[in-house]
């Protein structure tokens, strides 16, 4: 039986940084022996190490190094979270690496079509500018002025925003799990979205485990980051007290709820809670974001009590939503996860013989078995 003399420090590092708890791992593996081997029999077997790698989601090759891995995840410094010292989960790391790979592929693809192509909107905004003015610029860029407050569902509005950003040259991806692994859901408390800045094709990723309205807010929030030219991993709420993020949230809410449109939609015949619900549905904003914005516009009528009520109501609704989530149509879900321009480029490359079918399926996040039907759905043939 082949045993692998793994550095005990790497085993301890994998336990600390892996996806499963030490308690769960110790039920399956002799961690005490691996962490302090007294003989060759105390080392893991090759199969045990493969299984341990899969359970922790630590790359298999790490265990063959002499030294403890030093993962240099550049994106960590872009995180706007309450505790910047928290180590990113394997799920976040794997998701970002997957998106970086797709972004790099799309970058090369676009440059192969036109070597002079560049994304021209980076650094179009600055935190010294008026948030209201920047919001109006975004409304103009996305051609949303006549759309704000129009009758449509949250999903329809999200998809509209996504399409308009795609038309500007931004990749927009979303998923609520790592790849296609339903056993690895993405945690909204760790991150709601992230943006990877690039001078050819910026990429925004939205955690679809979040609520529909929160996804819309995150999408606009990250679009502001694109205009600023700043990469970011976002998990903060609309009431975060970080200076630059507060400015970005101010821009975001003014895009979604322009003051003139809010005043026009207000009615004096409803209670504050009924008004918040009405405006939340009307502008596709969360109750909390709506309450915060109204507290700035009308501080006498809407203050901390309204924000507190909104937060509590929203938490209850989110818990109810998670308990009733269902799978939906497989092919619609698969295609909703990837940027449409990216998906079309992958399929065109595959059908022209420049990309293998296994590679194309992997890039689209589907299996070989479902690839053909996914393409048919993409092309509108079913």
C-alpha cells in the first residue's frame, strides 16, 4: 500500500483552510497520526490523500510540496468586509479563480478579433464627484431614465441591467454554488458579488444565492466599481459605514431611486411600512435600502424605526425564501449563470473547430452529456 510522506504542517494547514471542519475530518481520517507521524505507517495512503483533497477542496498537488502553501490571492486586499483578517473560503477562492479563467479566455478572444479593442469606461467616475451626478451619468450610460419604475419583475429588471452592461462590454456572471456542485453553496454572508477590473473586458459576478432585489443592488454597486476602476469582493450591506463604500451605495441608490421619481411615486394615504413595501416593489430595491434612502430624503417621517422594521422584515422573508428554494429548469439555470456574449463566443469557437467540446462544456459549466441541449437552448432552437 503506497503511503505518501506529507509534511505534517501541510496537513494542519489544509485542516485550517479547507472546507470541512476538523471534527468532521477527524471522523474519516487519522489526523492525529498524519499530523505527528511516528512511522511510515502513519502517513496517508495515496487514495486517502485523494479523498482528503476532495473533502477539503485543497488542490491535490499542494500535498507534495515541502513547504506550507503560500496562497497569494490578490483579490483578498479588495474585500470590503467587516473583518478584513478573515481568510477567504475555498468556495470564494475557487469561484474567483474560475471567473479569472473565463475572463482571461474572453480577453484573448476579443483581442484575436481586434487587437485595438479596449474597455473605455474605466476611471469615468471618482469618489470626489457628486453621487447624484454620477448616478445620472449611469442612468444615461445604461439608458435607464425611462425604465426606472416601469412595470416589470425583479428578474426582468436584473436581466435588463445585465444586458445593457453586456452591451457596454462588461461580462456579467452569476451563480449560487461553486460551478455545478450543489453541495457547495455560496455564502451571502461572505460575499454578495465581486468585480474583476480589466482593460479589455471587466467581469462582474453576482452571488445568486442572494435575494432578487439585493442582486440588483449589488450589480449596480459593482458597475460603479467598474467606472472607478477598482476590483472588489463585496459583502457589505447598504448601510455600511466605510467611506468609499458609503459613497458607492449613495450612487447606487440614486440610480435605482432618483429623488424626483421617488417623490412622484409617494402617496400620503399609506402608512410608512406600506409605503416602504410599495416603493421597494416599484424600484426593485430592498426594504432596507429603500428605508435608508427615504430617511435621507424625509428624515422626519422615516428614521431608525423604519430602518429597523425593514431589516427585521427582510430577514424573515429571506429565511422563508431559503426554505422554499427549488431547482428550476436545468438549461435555463445553466445559461443564466454565464454571460451571454461569452457563451456565444464559446459556442462559435467550438463549432468552428478551434475549441474542443469538452473544453467548451467546461467553460459553460455544463457536462458533456448536457452540452448539445444547452447550446440548442442558447441558440433558441428549443
